[in-house]
C-alpha cells in the first residue's frame, strides 16, 4: 500500500508515534510518504520512505502564513503523483481539515483518496477545546474515513468536548521492544550517580501542563529519605522556571539538565525510576518508553496514564500535584533491591502489551478496511 503520513516533525509524542509507525510500515513493504514542514526527528533512511517538505512562502500580505492551504496543495500533489492509496493524519489541527480539502480536490479530478485522523491528546483536550476551532475539528472528524484515538480516556474526552455522531476506534501508542536497551550503562551511571545514588529521570517538552516543577519539588522530599540524583531530558518554555526552582530548593548539585535528545531511552535505560507529574496526559508515551527499558514509573493518575502505568505493577499513581505522595511512592519503589526488581519486571511486562508487533496489525487492518470500503 502507498501511504501518506502527515504529522508534526517534533519531539512530541504525536510526531514520534507517526514517524515510528511509518518506519514500521516501510519495514513491512509499504511505501510511506511523510508530508510535513520539516524532516521528522525520528525519521531514518529507508528505501520505502520518502519525505516531502511543506514550504510556506513569506508573502508580505500575510501576518500569519497559511500553512493549512500549502499543506493541502502538497497533499494533492503527493497523492496524485505518488499514487497514494491512503492519507493518515496525526493530530487534528490543522491536518484533518487539510486532508479533507485535499480529498475534495482530488475527487473533483476523478480520484478519491480516503484519510484517517488519529487524535493524540492536546488537539482535543487543550487546543481543540478553543471554541474558535471546534466547528472545523468536528466537521473534519465527521468526514474522516476513520478516526482513531490513542487511549480510551482520549476517546471519552473527544465525545465530551465535541458533538460527534461517529465511531472512534482506540489504537494505542506503541514501542518496538527490540530497539530498547534493557540493561544499565555502567559508565553513564558512574557519571551521574558516582556514589551509587538512586537515579531518577523525567522526559518532556517542559510545558506548563507537564508540571516539571512538581518533579523537582518531590525530588527534594525524596532526598530527605535517600541519596538520589535527577536527570531532566527535554526543553521548552518552562526551562528557566525549572532551573529557578532547583536553585530555590537547593538541589542544583543533584539535578542535571540534558536538553533535547533524539533517543532519550538510551539514557533512561540506566535510571531507576521515571517520574511523570503531568496535569493531563492522553496516553503517556514517555512513560511507556521508560517501561520498555525496564524502568518503573511514578506518575499522575490522570487521563490515559492509568491505562499505561498499572498501579502496583509497573509503578505507582498519585493525585495531580501531590508531591508528598509522589515522593513517598518513589521511595516505596526504590527503598530496596527486592522492590526495585519487582517493579522493573512489572514495567517490562506492561510494555509488552504495547509492543509494535501487536499494534501495527491493528493499523494495517484499518487501512485495508478503509481502502476496501472506498473501492466497494
């Protein structure tokens, strides 16, 4: 099958999942065309993978460049000249409406190309709730040939916030367990935890919704009970605020800011605990990637996280903002080697439920179903 994938090419979960899905499809023999404004950060060279840049010209007339229209034109061009069977757009804004417009243009030219919209979270729970977006998002989802959500929680939120009359299919995010390191790197641990301290890690885009300050504050409480170090991977608008929090809490000597990383799991695999304190998460891909490394998770009990992080098995859940509970739960997991080993095993067992080899066939079956309906 010849598939066009539209995504944001960033470190965010939707872009990572879309890219890894495309790479996996290419490995299965499908031809995949990525259409976006920059090369996706996780995109690797493969004979079945192609990248098409959406380039927006800088016209003096526009205060804000019309990316949606340029994306639509590029989709029409790729679908027509590359013979796409299907378009799969990740993140509703503005990809779903661009795909619908491209579909209408192609239909007027005598070629019908179906499109699937995959909802990832903030396109529904945050940005999408803006009343100025709602009519367009609802319209585009209703006219998608199929709509998927990455968790049951996100599916429920979509029906809550949008007057949809159609079915939404849940296909979860995934990891390819074969590509994850499952044993610590002694040199890395020596570098960051030279005296054998417990090594905690957090990965995010450092936005307010991630509540990274809670991670730093709970870390201070944990250090009152045991020696520990904290690695912060990522960057974003809250970075300076988090650095100031470290200074205020007096933990700068034990907190390391590692910035953005293309493969953060290579560091995560050497840590003892992953911490995710988000206000909301539609799924929690970063938590799943940590579990794929055999690293247990202490996370908020919100959104789709309880579907990923099973309390008492792969880690422990806490109310949003409760840093005392988070610190206590972190200590509960890390207090002795027997507990650490039990939670490490639980994390790996849970990650296996989301292995690529189980999730990829769900997407392939959906593609076949949608294309078959069009041909019928």
